[in-house]
C-alpha cells in the first residue's frame, strides 16, 4: 500500500534484478564472464558515468572477481579504438567514477520512490489514486518552468513611449532616438531603459520642442572585436540545434550518437567540455587535412596555410577537459548522411573551423544629435574584417546597425521629423528546449555569458547525457506540453509545485539544492569525496522529505 505508514523506504542495501526484455542478452554475458579461460574483463561500455554504471551492475550481478580493465574511447575511428586498447585504464583509477555512478542511481531511487509514494499518498487521501511522480532532477526542472509560467500569467503590461527623430545633414539624412542621459540601471527593474518615457505628455513635449529645430552633432567611433564561440559540448549543441532547426534535445543526442557510433565522423557526444587536450594539435591538423578534400576545403586550407592551429588556452586546455573533450569532426570524411545528420555535422564542423579563425572586427559609431538640449542617439556598426564569420557566410546574421551617413565635426543638422511611438512592456518568453537547457546548466539561473556559464556548470541540473531524458520524462508524465517550440507546464505541474512549496519541501523543488548534489557527485567522480559520506546524506534528506 502506498501510505505514509510504509514510508520512508530505505533499504540497507540494493539488490539487482534483470530487465525482462534484456534477460536473454544478460544470460549470454554471464555465461561468457564465467568461462574458465577468461581471466580479464574489459569494460568497453560508453565512456561516461552511465556507461560505468551498466558495467558495474553486470559485474555485481555476475559476482565476478576477475581483473578489470577500462577501454576509454574519445572517437570510434579504427585508429582511436586501436589506441584505446593500447592504453587500457586500471580498475583503481575508475573506482571514483563507478562510486559516483552507483550513488547517482541509488539516490535517484531513494528520492524518486519515496517522494513519488509520499506525494501520491498525499494527493489520494480524499479517495482514488492520483499518481504524482517526483524526481531528484525532474521536479526542480519543473519548478523552473512553473516559476516562469507564473511570471507570464501574473504579468501586467505597462505603457511607455519613445521619441524617434530624423535629421538632415549635408551628406543625407539619418535616424536617431531620444534617450535620458542621467539614466541609471536598477537591479530587478528590467523594464526601465534610457529611451523609454513613462508619460505620454512628456514625450509629446519633447516632440513639440524639437520638431523643425536645428541641432548639433558629435560622434565617436571605436573599433571592437568579436571572438568565435567556443567549441560545442552536448548542451550547447542541443541548444543551437533547437534554436536553428527546431530539433528536440533528445533528437540532437540521437543524431550526434549516430554520427559518433555508426558514421564515426564526430567525437564522443555526451561531453560537458568545450576544450581540447593540449597535445591535440597534430590530430586537429590531420582532421583539417581530411576537410581539405570536402566542401569545407577553402576554410580548412586557409587555417593550415596561415598556421592558425597553435597553442591557445581558449581551445587547447587540459584544465577544461573532463573525461571527454569538446565535440569535433574526426579524421574520417562523412558518407551517406541523411538530411538531419548532415545539418548537425555541418553545425559541428563549422564551429570547429571557426574557432581557429581570427576575431571578427567592427567599427562602432555612436552619434549624439542635440536639439534644444534634448539628446538623440544614433548607432552604426560596420564590419571591417569578417574573421571567423567568413566560415558562416550568409548564415552569419551579424547585428549590423545601419551605416550612418557621414557628418562633419559639430555640423548643424535640421530636424525633419519627430514622432512619438507608443508601446507596452512584454512578459518574459516561455522556455524553449534551448533556453531550458541553459537554465538547467545554470541550476535555474539563466546565464547568458559563456565564460560565466562555464564556471556555473559544475552545479547544473543533471548532466549533458541526462538532460534530454529529463525533459522527455516531464512531457511523458504530462507535466509539460510541447506547443511548437515552446514548453508549457500543465495544471498538474502547477498543483505539484504549489503543493511542494506549501509543504515546504525545498529538497524536491529547489534547483540550487539539486545543483549542489550534482556538484558532490562530480567531486566524487574526481576522487574528492567518499561514497559513504554522500550516501549518509541522501537517506537523511529522504527522511526529511
């Protein structure tokens, strides 16, 4: 019976039971493992936490006491597999990762089973059976979606006005927008902007004051540069593929896995690293040599000819490489890819090429036109050198502001037009899979800055390998609906999160707390925390729930 009397369920140890559909496969494995002439087992499961778990469970179930070695692959090319077999890892070096894998599995079971039974019992106490699933990572992710939907529902639009002008100079006319020079940004006041006026009379007064009057112009131009984005890890690839092509996180992972496993043209996809090892320069040059024989030839040749593959901590950095490095093309040329696979391969390959190119360069002009002491700002941005943007060609929609007609220093201009534009503030946007993946990576904090996101990812929700599955799980449990590209929480989601907040169970609804658990698992995988220490905390939290 799912009643509070039988909770919490905290077993002294965990036994394993075969999954029915895989029982025959397991039986065959056990027979091979127990063969007398087999003295060593090589773990060639997926080279990550979850792959480690599958192997450890098979060995535990088989009660095998044989020597264990680990095959750790970064890509599936024949050369990489041969190299992997020449450098098998010892079992001792894999124990921390194995401990973290088992802790992840057991803690998810304890929190999931107890949380689900407790919430189901609570929701069913007036009669009937109302299954209410909760999960260690699933529920805090749902809390992020519900919190955003709450903000959208409770949003009250505010009216504001802007004053736009057009000015005639000797060389032609140009636009400008009034702004408040004394404006100071306040935290939590995202609606306040220097060009917005919250009073229609004030906007009209500025219009009347300036229309037809002469003005003086000052301007300054500064050169700026824009570096290429970092190489892809799985989460940033899922984000871009969702934004560009509408692929779900699950589809992107499946495509990347096929490109890695079946076609052997991409490196291991379930990675959270966006850098390459420092000894990888020769491999990169070899890959570029292969790309010289493909449609990417012009860019690959340019990189090799210019000697742009050089030590650079932004690209080659051992400190930023975890179990795996960034997703890049392998030294095998792609053949027989379908349309979706081609799109994803193209995304990864262009990013790989772009990262070696120099920064794009722009000239940014800020012009202030003063009419009767009222300032109007005009901005122009012109690309002076394409740099890495050349790799993207027409796709690279740079946010070029219009080229402004030239003016002489302190030239007098005439105000030919002034209009007041009425507008309203808008509610925050619903999450798409792309923006939800970003929020999960920052444990609920939407971090736009790439470098800052790097620092926060240690405490993210889930791992790159599990985030797609978590989003799919929320949809399957009918907590979330896909509406086009948007993710919308259902009434069921609202009632669960409201209940958890009402019962004050932050352990199940706080993204930050769950991010801290993930951080501890990562420390354990690096040998910085003991399994026993972690597993003492989880039953404690389960009792608390």
